[in-house]
C-alpha cells in the first residue's frame, strides 16, 4: 500500500472514497460539506436535518456521489466537539473509516486532512496520525489462514496544502515496526520458538545495519546466567540471549541505552502449571522482546543519534522432566542467589540475567519491557502501562516519551518497604512475595539487577493484547510499547 500526497480541493481529487472529518455542531463549516451539498442537490442538508449526517463522535455516513463530484463516495466521520477532540480520537476515527472502506472493497482512499485538524493538532500531526491509523489499523495476521482476505487498500492520498512528507516517512517506519512486533507476538509458539525468534532478529538486523549476536546456552553457562538457564531447562528448545547493537552516535560509543525484552515464546507456567484457559494467549509472552526488536529496527531506519542495545532473553517455560522445581535455588550472573517459589514467575528470572548482561556491557540507562504480572491488569486495566523505576528523572522521561505518542504510562511505587516481601530463608531473595503488591514486587526483583544504573520497568501484561478491535489495534497483539521506546530514544538523541 502506498501513502501519497495531493494538493487541491478534495472534491476534485479522484478516488474511490473521500474521508471527511466532521466536528459536532460545526458540520457545515468543514469547507467540504456545503459545496458537496450543492453538488448533490441539497441531499446532504436533508440528511443533516434528519439527524443522519452529524459530527457526533463514533458516527459515520457513506454517500455515493453518482458522478456529481470527482470522488466516487464520501465518508463523513464524526469527531465529536472540537474542544474535546484528541489525537487518539483522530487516530481511532480514521482507523475505523479506513477499515470500513476496505470492507466494501475500495482501492484508493483520499483523506481530507484539514477537516481533522484542530487548534492544537496541526496538519503535520494529523498526517502522522493518519499514517499510523492506516498502516496499523489495516493490520491483519493471516499467516496460517488458507483463504486470505482479498480486499485491500492499494493507495491512500493525503489531501493537504501543508508539507508533511518527512512526517509520513518517519511514522510509516514506526507503524511498520509496530506491525513487525505484532507479527512476532501473534505467531503460534510452534512457529516462534526461541531459535526462530533469534533467526528473525538476525535477519532484520542484517537488513538494517544493526550488529547482531546470540549467546547460546553454553555461553550463558560460561557467564553464570543460572537464573535464565533455570527457566530454560524444562524445554527441549534451546534458549538464546539475543543482542542487537545500533551505533548511531559513533563519537560517544561509551554512552548507550539498553532496551531489554522478555522473550518467553511460550509460557506454560512450568511445574507451577497454568490452568488451560490461562495458556491460550501465552504465545504472546514474548511481546516485550518483540517490541524491542521492532523498536531497534525503527531506530536504525530513522538514523537516530544514539547508541542502543536491544537485549531479548528468549526461552520457553515448560514442565519437562528437567524443569526447575519450586524450592530450587539458582544463581544469577552477578552472583545473587534466588529461591524459585513459583516457576510461573519466570519473567523476572530471565530478565535478571539480561539486566546483568546490560551492566556487563556498560550501558548508561536501562528500560525493560515485559508481560510480567496479571496484577498490573488488576491495578491499571488494559489501556495503561505499569511503570516502575529507580531514578525519578529517567522515569519521568520515559513516561513523557509515551505520552507524546499516545501510550499511557503510570508510575507505581518501587521503594524499599516492599523488599521484605521477597526475602528468602535459604537464598538472597525469592522470586515471589505475598499476594499483595504483586506488580511492584516483580518489578523490584528485576530492579535489583539494574544496580546503580538508571532503570525503568514497563509491565505490559495488561496492554500487550486486545480481545477486540480498539482504534488502530486489531484483535490480537498490539505492538505496545514500540512508540514509547522510539520516542524515548528520539528525545535522547535530539537533546545531546
């Protein structure tokens, strides 16, 4: 699918459908509706009088123009009242509109960009939002469906007088990275083993000028990564520590950030076995690792002035004959001993060694991303990322990076008062605490391995998947938080 630009009056641009935004109580001030009404013999005014053509949020009206104006159809989409329109509203409305046009088999869609703008949201930003809405809103995962959908949009025309080509190029890169992360997290576990994930990461790295390395189990054993290997030992699939290295600031190679992703390609819970219903979506327990891979690809394509490591701890968590047992003690790379109380709390175990390795590389900042706890969904629902950190300034920087791109992050406490809950009688720590504060305890266990490095943990367990269409998120993996990670690295690169 191509996204192109064309200037001129929207009613004079050829296309299968022109998409127009309408503000509530301002319908006939759009600059399009009035001339369209005249061309269509007053029929639009009649529809408006009858309450069918309105700008109320969530409404849409499709008009066949019958050759009276150049576009074959016009889709009027309600945005709500102007003073309450947000970037999310615009993105969600256009996502629904572009899916509707695809659903009726159209090929070429024109977006009247200026009709979506408000005082606070200029045309350049609307072009960025429409790009995300188009590429991400039309996403489908059909790799294993025999009869694939034939309907597809071939071209989207952005109709505006404002130059925004560079904005669209950048956001197409980000949208593609989100879809890559979705592809990885949507893939069935038998088609996305740790080895396959590492192979894909290597392929994408080489295609985008990123250095690649994978540590096998022998190398991890040599480095003392007993915490990660303990999780892996129940599976017949070998584990891999995937390392991507993007060098965008060659003059300051000692200054780098690590983006670390949990890459559990299937989580059965281990011997602390999940109930069957709890395993259905566990192919997506590597969504954090998928987001890190997607973000690294986007960062490279955007040529950001920053040095970034992407580290993904990839393994399965299975209940095989060699699986670790509740009560076992493992030793992480930094020498910390961990009593494994619950084998289903494995994310913090694999991330412990991944963070140790990041410190071994000498990074200056760490962000880890993980589908870590069900507790975070209980606390924050399915729209907000749980955020924890050991450095107020850096935590604020990450939260603001997400806010700029419409990904909501909310900081929860990670102070020492919780540490007593994961103190062990037989080891330095245990991998779970009590029933209370589960998301915080999981985060704090990970944070111990950041040591003095500024660190932020993003718990995406509540937002990594959606069970229904939600704006530009189709059912399945969402690709969250690729936008936050790219926004953060972009901000750091611009402020050097």
